[in-house]
C-alpha cells in the first residue's frame, strides 16, 4: 500500500514550555512538544508532523504523515497516513488516506477518508458458465 521510502527528517522542534501564536509553515518534518495557537502546514512533500503527548495545537494540521499523541483542537489533513496514538485527543474532522488508531485515542469529529481514485478502468468479469 505504501512505498518503503525513508521518511523525511524532523528538522524543526517546538519544545515543551514554548508557546507559538500564529501559523507555522515547515518543510520536511516538525515535532511539537509545546503549544501552538495557529495552523501547522507543510510546504513540501513528503512531510511529517508529530504532535507529542505534552503538545497542544489549536488550529488545523496539514501534512502527508501526521502522528498525534497530544491534543489537537481543529481539523487534521493527512494526505498519506494519520497515526492516532493512545493519548491523542482530536476535536475536529480528520481527513486521511490511511488511518492507524490505537486503543484509548479519542476523535470528536468526522472521519473523512480520501476518495478512492476512480481513474483505473477495471475489466469486466465474465462467468465461465455464461461463455457460449
């Protein structure tokens, strides 16, 4: 289902005890251990954002791979994979291509899987018993 490409490196950190007010635009990877009041948005693909157990985000989260184990108050958009770990608390709709959710995690919102690609034409199946 997924290619085994090496994930992008996490080059940015918002440390525990740090509070950022405003939108955060990042490339490659971002780890949040502190608090962000604003949106988190990747500027490149592939990308990863980690919201750790001690973190809180009040705003939207946009990245290819999103891992949540803290609190997110806002929508989450994962274009590839969304991992919702045991201590995660998400209040908002989640949009994802693939979802991994652990026991104990809470999502208060709608689960919105990405629409499957309908570009491929599937061959028509014919039953052997109907062949004449």
